């Protein structure tokens, strides 16, 4: 019986979810993982509802071929958005993405003030990466571009992004390209991270959000 029990225990352990490894960072030290989603569990097209633990809110989202697909819908007149709710101050976001035929994508943060006002975003298009600070929500939204890097981004290749927000410092790294900005708005508590797509064809996978603290 003992060998059988040992075999069953080994099999059970093999199905435990992998623990996300802390990403390499520059200004923030990741402490505890908030969520880590590979997006490898197939999910049918969803317009309003849960999808691999995230929330499809605007546009149409699905999981297929090992990635989250997000498409803007003409009737929404708004980029597609898939969100995850939590509460933290300093954070690190990591992910892989592919632009495909999308015009641009964004990794967005919103604050904890109901109804979760916009806080800041990293935008990526096929020829640029830029960082904004934001406030308001819906028609009251205000946005200011703080830093931009003009660089070609292959829309058909998979890219890796690491976003660090500690205090007033925001650092976004896409592959080997870095864009940084400072603003008091970034100090505010974060309540939502959103994956945003303008157009159709963008894909995301291996998305993780970490609690963090400033590096000394």
C-alpha cells in the first residue's frame, strides 16, 4: 500500500498550480503575488462575465490557443477591457502580449475611489510605447502623456512587459525598451488592473500582478 500511496501523492502534487516566480525588477521589489493567470484554460466568447478569473467588461473576450483574445466591438464605441480587482499601493505587473491586427493595447490601472477612477496606463502600438497619468472616469476622464518612446514593435511576435509602480515612479519595460515617468497620481492606491485593446486581434498570456515595495 505504501508505494501506491506514494504514487498517488506524487500524481496529486503534479497537478498543483505552479507558484509564480518574482520577476526581475529595477525600482520595485515584488513581495507577494496577487494573481497569476496563464490564460491556458479555454473559454468561449464572453462580453460580460468571468473569464479565467478575470472580468470581461467591454468588448468580446475569449481564451483559445493558450492565450486571452480581446476584440473591440463597433457597437461599444470604446476599446475592449478585461479587469482584475484587488487593493494595493505599490505593484508590479508582468505579462506577455501580441498586438496582432489591433491598433494598440494598454495595461491600465484604476484607483480605489468609487467607481475606481483611472490612474495611469502603458500604451503600446506597432511603432511606440508611452505612459500616461489619468484621473476621472467615463466622460470625466482626463489623460496626460508623460513619456514616450518611438520604436518598432513587431505585431506578430510575442513580447514581454514589466510595469513597476512604486511611489510616484512608474517604469514600463517592453522587451529591452524602457519608458519612465514620475507623478504624484501614481502614489494613490490601486484597485483595478485592466487589459485594454483598441481594434481586434490582440492577445495576452501569463499575466501576473504583485504587491511590491520600493527597492532601497
